[in-house]
């Protein structure tokens, strides 16, 4: 405790900031941002509504040949990936019974021996520096507005602030990880498995993992959808999904797509698999390392009770596969590849939903 007193102080600072933010009254800055869009309100539909929309889409496809061909291609691709995933899972199970190795590890990689305490320190420092940055940023933007007599409306856009805050937090976390990696462990980022060795093979592992996990997540998603209809629950969308559906600024939507599909997965894999999983595994072993980090990974990606019901199990399974790939290959490339493909697929489906929803 004496040695790490500064982190105790910083933790108290983080708690204080969060408590004070709960009592701070939120100003109504932009009415058009506050109003929920029709797309967001209709993101979750029950069986009857789904059948009604499906009938309308069928009527539209009958008179629109290019759209019908695209729709047929898309459905065929989804079915193909689903059955290819079943084949991949069958091959995986068969290989386990035959005790045949499916993955080849990177050679000459000496990973850092992360400690659990370092994980907590990285989180505390990341939150502290990000809070301080946002406070200073708010002060300077306020001073600039007072000096110029103009309002910086872009910084008051909730969607922009969500993306901006995410970038800053991720960037700060990455810098802190690199600081620990270099100064404490004397390692380079390549020691986390971010190397060009066996790049093509590791990308293939990531693609294979994505194809294999999709049927599982898809099946669980259908079961959860049925359960929610029975319980008459309507889960809210994730904030990033709401942004894609309601934001009209093309540049902001594009930036959000890149962050969600590429930048976010890279930083998350470095932290969750490269640092956290390695620390938990060192303390508790491989099984508990995969289990605990998958639970935490899923918990941090879900919000609100109803969305927790929807997303927790699928995201936990995804986290388990990501950790398993990292454990077996010793590289973050397969995990990053799978994570990027998953997020890109999710973003694509959201835009596809938005497009077809606009038709009906």
C-alpha cells in the first residue's frame, strides 16, 4: 500500500469524478440530437413486425431486379458462411479427439510477464489521464468560446463526443501499455505477438476463427431473440449502433466506422489479450485466464439490463475465442483479424438494416 499510494489517490480521484458527474445536470444542447430517430426506435422488432417488414421487402424486390440480385447474393453468402462454419467446427472437434495441433506458434517470441497489479495500474492511469485531458479540454474550449464569442457546436454533438472520447481513452491506454512494456519489462511491442512472421498464416487463423464462431453466435442470437419476444422486452441499441442509425454527418459516420472496425479492435486486443489475459493466465492458469478475461470483455461491451441479456453471452464467447487464438498461436494477429472481421460485419449489418428499414 505504501509503495502504491499514488494509485490509491488516483483511484479516489476517479471515483470522485464519477460520483460528481452523477449529480451534474445535463444541459439540453442540441434538441435534434436528443430526439431519438425512427430508426433507433425500431431497431428491435417483434415477430409480427418482422413478418410485416419482410412482406414489404418481398414486394419491393419483385419490381427491383438489381436489389433482388443483391438480396439473393447476400442471403446465399450468409448461408454459405454458416455451413462453412459448421464444417470448421466439425474439423476442430475431430482434431481435438485425434489430438492434432491446429495452430503453429510464432518462434523466438519472448512475451512480457505481466502482473495483475500492472493491469490495475494501467486502467487507473488511463482513466486518470483521460479525465484530466477532458477537463483541460473543456476549460480551453470554454475559454476559446468566451474569447471569440462563438460556440463550437461540433464539440457539443453527443455523437462526436462519444467518438472523440473513445479515441482519446484508447490512445492514452496504448501509450501507457507501451510505457510499461518498455520501461518495466524492457520489451518491444513485437513481444506481444505483433510481428510480420507467419503473417499470412495468422490472418488465415483469424478468418477461420471468425467463420467457426459465427454459427454459434448466430444460433445463440436467434434463441435470445425468441426469449426477448416471449418476455416482451425491447433491448436498447449500443451507443455506437445508435450513432450509425441517427447521425447525418457522413464524415462522422465514416470516422466512427473506421474506429469501431479497425482502431478499436487493435487497442482492445493489445489490452485484453496481450496484457490482461497474460496477467490472469500467469496467476491462475490458461482456463481461468480465458474465462475471466472473456467475462470482463463482455461486461464492458454491454450496458443496460435488457442489452446485457442480448449481448453478454455472444460477446463472452467471442472473447473466449479471441483469447484461445492468442494462447495457441502466441500472436495477436489472429485475434485482431477476427475482431476486425466481427466488427466490420456488425457495422455492415447495421447499415444494411438502416437501408432496408428506409425502404419499408
